[in-house]
């Protein structure tokens, strides 16, 4: 099995070590100390569920490898100055994952604070924000290593000619002009979450 392309339902200590880039003895120590939940097979081998591994990584503020994304609930930050748009986007996210954690911000300052507090896996970012605009928020996120795995979907109601080029250059992963259909938003989000 190639751990880099797929994740089994249960992980061995070897698979876990390879996935996290640590020594297998380190994973065994975490299990023995009770930090990482595992069970033993009748043959005495430890097995770790992806859910338990994700809980461990979150508890110790370690990055979650992309191979585990399919097991992690979505943690999303919706940044838009229009409450109705935030509500629609939240509804679409919850239709993808009812357990998703959705945080909201109405301006660039609040977006920066909440991004640092919650470390979202995806940010849906309006470009036309009051205060710090979406381009600058995007650049700040991209310049912080804590957000290396965070996906950014930029949205805007002012679809000027170079908006898409500018925001993708600033580090966004995708761009969606307003108004958009919920179905299209859902498709874009699913695509980003699978990357």
C-alpha cells in the first residue's frame, strides 16, 4: 500500500510514522503514554484510527497531512461583509459536512484574527472588504507558514478584468465571481477540499 496516495481505515505505527515524518519509536511512545489512542491486534500490533490520529494532531497543534483530509471535518472561515452571503455560504458548507466548523468575519481585521485563532482548512474570502481588502488578507495568509495547507476561495461582486489574475497571484487557490449558484460554490469547495 502506498501511504502517500491513500489512507487505510486503520493505520499501523509504521504507516503513522511515515505519514507524519517521524520515527516509528516516537509513535509507539505516544501510544504508550496514552497521548495517541491505539488498540492492539491479537498478534500484539498497534492500530490507530484516522479519527484518533486527527484528534491527536489537533490537540498538539500539529499539521494534518493532506492524506487525512477525507477524515477531518471541515474547518472553514467565511469572510464577507454581507451577512446574507455569509449565511448562504455557511449553508452550502454544512450541506457538504454537517459537522463542519464554520467561523465568520465581516472585515479584513476580523478575518486575520479569526484565521490565527482557528487555523481553518479553507477560507472563503470576499475581495471587496472594508478596511483591509481581500487581496491583502490573502497575502497575509499566504505569508504565514501556519496556513501552508489552507485553501483560499476568493469571491467578489466586482468582477473587474484583472481581479482573477491578481487574487491568484496573491495566493488564492480559486476564484468565483458573484452572484454564484449554490451548486457551483459546492463544486468549487469539494474540488479544493480534495486537493
